[in-house]
C-alpha cells in the first residue's frame, strides 16, 4: 500500500444476501477488469474524488457484511458507501398475493437491490449496452478500461473518469468498436459530468431528471441506471428488446408482449416493479419461441 493509499473497514447488517444474485450485474461480464466476485465477496474499482479507489464486500458472520474502502480518500468513501447501503430495499417487508411471484421471491432468497457509489460507471455501462448485444457491450467496456483505465487498489483497474474520457477523440472510441452514437453519448455525458457531476445523494426524481436531460440518454438507459445503480426498487425499464415478452409470459402466459402490456402487468406490483424484473431475469424462465 502506498503512503497515500488508505484502507478503512466498517460493518453493516445486511441479511440475507446472496452475492452472485446481488452483485452479478455490477460487473459488465465475467472478464470485467474493474470487478472481481466470488461466492461470498465482491470487489469493485472506480474513480472516487478524482482518484482510483475500490470497495470490497465480504460476508462477516451470519448477519453482517464487512466493507473495506481502499484509496487516497478511503475514509470519505467508507462514509459514502455506508450511506448508500443504508438505503432500504424493503426486502423483509415484500409480500404479494401473487403466489407464483412470492414463491420465486423465496426461492431466490438474498437477492438485494442496493445503491452503489459508482454511478458514473453504471451510466457508462448502460450507455454501452444501448441497442447492441450484451457480449458486444462487455467487449467494448473491457477495451476502454484496458486502454484508458487506471490501476486501482486490489489489483483492479478503474474505468476512466470524466476528465480522461473527454480527452479521447471519438474516432478512437470507434476504433474499439463503440459506434458513433454511443461514443458521442459517452463523450457528451463525460463533458457534462465535469461541470455537473453525479452525486450519490441524489434522490430518484433528481437523478432521473438529470439523466433524461442528457443527449443520447433516454428512458431505457435512465431506468436501467435507477434500478441497477441507484437501487430504485420500483424502476420499470421501457423499450427493452426482451423484457416485455418475459414479463408478459411470466405474469400472463402470453408469449408476446409490448411495453404497454408489460406496464399493465407490473402495475399491481407498483413500488416493487424493479424487484419483479430482477426476480424474473434471475429465475431463468424462458418463453417459448
């Protein structure tokens, strides 16, 4: 550890928690250089206060997590991470008269919907997943991190911060297979974030409004960030290629769906719509083709 690097640990009560279910989508693919996950731990590197940092989450006894913040601003990061983890996901109070969903909720025990202090990474991850196959987004993310990322604690690499990303010519992003539109969206958002950075204290309406003001960021990207990054348990993701069909089949037995039909079927679960989406995705349910 360098003299400037610090490490601060704290414990938080979060039980039950299933690491694979909870953290699996906090890395963009199994070879994401910014993250590492085992069956009972998760580590993520990212820029915090203009310096590479990392958080490590590990099981501590039966009912607690030990969270370690690493980097030159470890104390502040630990405080911010504790604030994020304190956001309730209402896991213990979820109850629905839909017996199928309730059984699924019990079967997938420990799937928590948390707020994470790496919103910048969450937004860029979502932008990279716009309109393309997930495997292609994974490859693009990995190439960006490997080429322009920074060494971070725990042997990980941090995705480039806004100040770095704004200096990358668009043609260089396109050279690593980021198409013109997504590259332009990333660069515009990076420029905006230098003057109006994301804050982990933003409430859901403020964050939603902030993202929707950005050119190239629409409802799909915004709700994806709200759910997967900010821990909004009621985020409902529109304009998705697969989700309306999955929801329609799971909740109504209809093999084809639309955004309108999906929202109708999710309406009885308002307040927990993103929880239902996560449960359905993690169920492994396959609709007939």
